[in-house]
């Protein structure tokens, strides 16, 4: 089979797709990958044929659009900003996805630009399957934000969010579909895919979201978190990381707390305050950031990439932004997470950990010293261990995702 992956976003969006692509390639299938410009070199290190899909995501994340307008308290400003984020690199993205679809049996995307990919796949008469890294479709099991609502209220909020997002995309979708010779779409993508029998792979674990599988049924399978195997992760690191010295330092004394915010742009004061609070409590700390941190014999400052799968099992807990990949790694390691979230799906992960007793969270702008208390709570540590033991093994998750894609490509 010929399978193409077009993945917008950050490394956390690209890496799960690479895990499936690498396995499909090992099985003898033809795989192509397109990613944002700043992630081409990283992705190509996996050995998969890789090309530019869209402009740099890092530049987008550092822009006022994401750092300010997307976080505005005014819902109209946020809605308009969301539409602009969806439009980021649209022209290049549509052209590249069209080129990939011309030589493929199946087009696969991450969470972003799914409507575009669906239209392009339809125009070429090939299959389309999206990967979701968190719950995105309306359901009755989860709250939309980091708070609890009655189930009917929560379900109504999900439907409103789904419809609102569709309204931000409808004009551009109509324009693209007209160019492709397709009739206008009616309603949000999720309901259309449901009607067409298209699977939507949920690339996260059912253990974190009780009730979701029964809400959605087999057409939205929760396969588990997707992780590249050891060889692929080593290739992605390309020898340019700090994993070995970090592991050596962590193993030299009592287990440290890991503090890192991935590609999220936070201030030196924000991460410095968290690190200092932990040090003041007598804890050892690994601070993973480009910002300067205070000198301390119980602090290891890292500014190079690290393999979370190797390092986090040596830690007693983690403080992070709540990205799906970092949350998955900490949960697999069986350690508590405290999430200082900024936006998007991050509060959803904090809520999932809180429901399981394995962590907690707060918005970064409101984050304070007391939010770090779960890291030293034995009950939270025990719950985190139990949750980690319930997760689907990554190899099993990748295998299941591959089978779903191959089945979709053959129809």
C-alpha cells in the first residue's frame, strides 16, 4: 500500500505519525511524510521520505497570534485567532497534500487541517483517516475544560464547540471543495466521517478517559499512545541529546522532579519560580529549558533534547505543560504529573490525571507553590503507578493503528 502522512503542528504532533509510518515501512509499504519546515530534518532522520508541508510551527508558536490573541479573554478574538491558526500555510499545505494524494492509496493527518485533507482525498478517490491525539469529537463522558459540569451541560458544550469550529472553517472549506469540483460539505467533519464509516484513530489510552469508548464505539478506536520504537527514537535524536548525562545524574542520588515545557514559550520567571520552589522543599530537580536557572547543587539544567521514555522513569514526578506526548511519557513512567497548562488540550490532560488521582494542574498564569504538593503525596504516587500499569504497550498501539490504516487503504 502507498500511505501518505501530512502532519501539521509541533514535534508532539509529528512523532506519533512517524511511529506508525516507520512500522508500515518495515512491513514493506510505501510511506511518505510531509511536515512543517522546522521539523523536516528531524522527521527525515527516521528514514522516511520527508518533505515540507507548511511554514515553521516554531515561528507560529512564538507569534502574537498564538501567545496573545489565541489566549484572549474575548471569545470573538479567540475565535478569529483560531481561524487564522487553521489558515497557517494553507496554500502550501493544500498543494503538498494534493501531490501526496496523487501517488497514494490513503492520506493520513494529525489533528490539524483534517477538513482539507478529507476534501483532497475525496477529490482523488482515495481513503482518508485522521489521527486524534486527544478527544476532539462531542461526547457525554468528558468536560470541555478543567472543571466539572452536569453531563447534559458538558455534552451541549462539546456540540457547541464542534459547531463553532466548523463555522470558522466553512468558508475556506467551501472554497477548496469548489476548486476540487466537490459539492459543499454539510456540517462538522466528525459527523460526516461517522456517516461515511471512516475510522478516526484515537492515539491515546482509554484508561485516562473512562466511558469514552462506550460513547463512541469501534469507529473511533482508542488504540493507546503511539511511540516510535527504540531504534526510531535513537535515529530522531541523532546523537544530539542530553539523555545519558541526565540519566547518570538522576541515578546518582534520590529521584529528581523533571520540569520542562517542551515547545511552549514560557518566561524565565515562570519556570524559575517552579524550580526554586521545588529546590526550597529539598527536592532534586532537572530543569529543562533554554532560560537561565539559579545555580544549585541539587539542580541539573538541561538545554538539549532528552528522551522522556528513558529519563522520566528515573524521576519521582514531572511538572510540564500537559502536551499529549509528555503526559503519555510521564504516565507510562508511573510518576505523578503536575500540569501548568497554557491552552488547547492541555487542561484536558490535567483533568484526566486528576480523575485518576495521578496528578493535577492549574493554568500557568494562576500557578502557585501549592500546586506542586501532589509531587510529594504518597497517595498520588501510588495512583500514578497503578495508572501506568494499565496503559496499552506502545508496540501494541502502533500495531493496531497500522491494521486500521491498512484496512482503510484497501477499501
